[in-house]
């Protein structure tokens, strides 16, 4: 299951040496509902290689602002504290998996 990341837990999540994948989403966002199940599947499949989580933009202004999220869904890929890749909008599971494989 994807980790629920909040403003309060973001810094702890980033302390890992694994790839961190964060899906910025909102309950009212249609495309986010398409990406959500993909993120959940990838969280299970890559649990040994990556930390995969979700940030609800309506409830976590600090995390959303920190990464300059303007459109949702936006998924960012962080390695060693730096953004190494980003997907804005919905995508297929294959696209997300390929991005993860590039950076793990």
C-alpha cells in the first residue's frame, strides 16, 4: 500500500536511501482517481526498491509548495533529496514503472 505522506512526515520519508516516488493528488480530481490504483500496485511491487507514497494537496500545503505543484496529478521521483524525474498528468502503469526502473 502506498504510504500516506503529510507535511509532518515528508522530511522523515526523504531520509531513506531508496528512490522516493510521491503522487500529489486530491479527492475531487478525476485523473488522480485513474493514477491512484497504479500507484498502489507499484507500491507493492517495488516495496524493496522504492518508497512510494501519496500527498493529498488539499491537506498538505507545505509539501505541495515545496515542490511547486501546480497541476494534479503530479508524480515526482526523488533520489538523494533531489527531484530526478516528474510525470504531470495521468499515465499508464508502464510509464510509471519505466521511470522507477530508470532511477532505482
